[in-house]
C-alpha cells in the first residue's frame, strides 16, 4: 500500500523558515516523480514544486521560486521542502503527491494527509 506521511508544518514567524518532510512507503520511491501541492483556506489546490526521479526536472511555482527548495533522499525514501522567507500568503495545507511516472508531475496517483503551514504577518 502506498503511503505518504507529511510532517514539519507549524507557525512561522514573519520571514521565518520551516522544513517539511514526506516519508514515503509502499513503492519504489526512487522511480517516481514527487511533488508538493498546497491548498490555502477557501481556495483550490496549487502546485508548488516537483522533483523527478532522475533530478533533471526540478520546478517551482513562480510564487515560491527563490524562497523554497525541494529535495529528496532516496536512501530515506523522503521528500523535503525547505521553505524560507515565509509570508502570510504561504499559509496553506501542504500535501506531498506521487506522480504516475518518473518525470514531470501530473497526474498524481497518491496523496499524503497534509501538514498545516501558517505564515504569520
């Protein structure tokens, strides 16, 4: 069974940092592209960043470029999102998502339960 478990969310001070983790199990983590997707209160899901299996496709949404860094550790089957210079607009539930393939991002076939991030003003 595919499982994705996020952690690391919380309340960040203005301009502060948080590091999210997504522990993956039940599939060959190194063979699939992985992404972070967020959902702000009252809004739809917004793609944040993706990291493919080979490391050649690492992309960020314009809203987080230069502030967030995605990474992955295949030895630990874990996806990370380092978030710096947090702003109130980053407030959302952040989800880890597994792609159906090794490259790109959508479509996704598995989601974590999400972790709440609050960027205080």
